[in-house]
């Protein structure tokens, strides 16, 4: 499968027409059509449904679009690393993370490194642990920030010198807002909005002393901002980490920590035997220096 043809395919999915894609690629429409038919013949699957007004994708075409995007991202990332000038540290660093206030420490390390390496560019990807791990394993990220517990067999890591606190996000005018903390029995009948992270349910089952799946879960989230809008509109109460949603004086929401206290430790991780670019290697050294000095 030719990388060049994958770029042609992605142009067609973007423009939703052969003619529009051919124009953007500066090639003739018959040439582009022939390349796409050859691709379908090579794969043995129909990828495109050619309508009168626009191109749509078959189920196989949608899968190829997802995989092609990942492949082309990795190709572009590799080319950028190999062609970076040797005389100075420059290039791109890709970091994936869930929502956590501990990203402030990553940001401080990046800001400190920028003083001596101003030509490094950082690309941030937000998602839950499953999303970050998938992109790490595919080589699309240099580093990931994971909330414990996480399976570390495939990774090297440094523990971030910070912890996040689990609690309940709720409207300020609800009865529970008068509490200083939230007990297991307080949430067992509440409509709850919970994280989709796969490891979270096991941890909460231990805290609740009952099966997490038996709670009244009305919605799930992978990024908490949208969950906070659901809380504001009265759908339910969000189990989430502190300091991620505005709960200041002018907010309609408040956060109350759980009791017994539930804290989440965090790690910055990378694949074992990873071959880093000069920029990523320098960044890791800066993180090690910054984090070890605070332990």
C-alpha cells in the first residue's frame, strides 16, 4: 500500500469528491480515479460509494480512513525527526494526557526547556487512559500522562510529584453541597456521571464496598468539561477529579472530596526501548531533573 496513494485517498475523503480532490492535489481527475480503483483492487474491498454529488465511504473505507490518518501522522512525525537540523535541538514532541491539574508540572518543564531550546514545538492530545495508551503503542505519541492504576509492563515511567483528588461535582444549591465530604452511602442512589476509563470502576468498587456497576449511572464521559454541563443542567452528579472544572464563587457548581479519601497518583510514561528524537530526549532529561528535585 503506497503512502502517496493513501494521501490521495485522504484528500478524497476530505473533499468528498474526485474532482475537488484532484484539484487540491494538482492532478487530473482520470489519473486520481485510476489510482483509487487500483487501491480498491489491491485491498479487495470497495472503499468509495460514488454518488452524483459527493463521495461517501463504505464501512471498509471508514476503517481505512482512520488507519490512514494514523499512518500518515506517523510518517510525517518520522520525517520531521529525521530532517531536523543537527546543529540545534528542534523538532516536535507529542504528549497525550487525560484531564489533570498535574499537567501544570509538565507545562513548567516545557517552559523551562523553551528557554534554551526555543525551536521545539509541543503537540498535546487529550483523551482518557485507553485513548492515550492506544496512541502510545502506535508510535503517535512520545509521552503519555496516565492516572494510576495503569498497566506499566510495556512502559518506562517517572512518577509525577503530584496527586489528584476524587470527589463529586454537583450544583451549589443541592443538599449535598452543605457537606464537607461525600461518603459511599451518599452516592449509592444518586444519578451519576462517571469516567469511561476502564480501571476506574475497580478502584471505586473498593471504595464503595459494592459493585460499581450497580450504581445508578446515567452517563459516562472521557473529558469532564462536557460532563460538567450535564451536571449544570441537572442530569446527574459527576464523579471526577478536583481542579478540572470552574467551581469559583461565580460558578453554579461545587466539588466535594470523597471520604475515605481517594487520591490518584500520576506517571509520565513512554514505550520501553523507545528511540527518542533529540527534542524528546532533551525534554525527558528536563522532566527527570525537575521531578527528581521535588521528591
